[in-house]
């Protein structure tokens, strides 16, 4: 079970670090002259919208995994780790084929978002965009967690929800305070590569490491 916990924690960290999850909040906050409290609240609302859709799909994936594992013991030792490896490989291939002109979940310069709209309209736009873009990498991990039943699914959901929000809060706060000066262009353009590598490593660990 601690393998599931650590894997969920690692994926949550990488997920939160991807710039398009929090840079739009910073950009809009500065444009609209929001207070730090308003910015953190916006992070909570949009982040929660993103995670709700991801967790709902994840629970469905986990439920399917539980039902399959009840009938086919090979799910535990072969199929679930293979799914992680395949998804990881797909992410690596997508990264290699992509260019440096990525389109984020929503464009920082999108006038439909950062013009003089009300705060409610802005949050609604961001929340819808985030809700409609669930993270596939954590969905694959739900299938692995299903080997531990509903406890595994709960652990993944709880870690993903709590840690992603905390990481996003920290990054938005540091960005607003001007502390976050790191060059994140590599992470921004190669998030799929990093995610793919992590999924492959988790798949290998599930194959060969006995916990």
C-alpha cells in the first residue's frame, strides 16, 4: 500500500508543477489586481474543478479494475503494470513528436478570459476549462491501485486531492510574491516526457518489486 501512496504523491507533485495548472491564476490575479486571498481562493475553485472530474473518472476506472481482479488474478501481476508502461510510453512518444508551440489548457493571452470580466465569469471560465481536461496519467494509476480494492482507490484520490491543492497553493503564493523565478520552460514543454518516465518507473516497480 505504501507503494500506491508514494506513487500517488509523486504524480501529484509533478502534476501540480506543470505550469498551465497555476500560471494562469498568477497572470489573471495580477491583471485583475486580486488580493492574495482572492488568488488562493481562485486556485482552490479551479483546482478542485479539475480534480473532481479526474477523481470521478478514476473511481470508474478503479471500479472496473476491482471487478476484473476478482475474476482474473493476472490483473495484479501483469495487466495493471503493463497499462502504466504503455501509457508512459505513449506520453514519451507524444513528447518526442510535439513542438515547442504547445497549446495550454487555456491560453494566458486569451482575451475571453483575462479581459475585464467579473471575477465570477473568470472563475467559471477557468473552472470549466480545468474540469474538461482531467489528467490521464493519474487515471492509469487508479487501475494499479484497484489491486488493493477500494482502500487503494481512496488512497490515490485523497493524496491526489490534498497534495495537488497544497502544491498549487504554494506555487501561486510564491509566484504572486515574486519568489518563484525558476525557468520552467523545460517542464512546460516536456511535461509529457516527465510524466511518461514516472509512469514507466512505477510500472517497472509494480512488476519487479515486492512490497
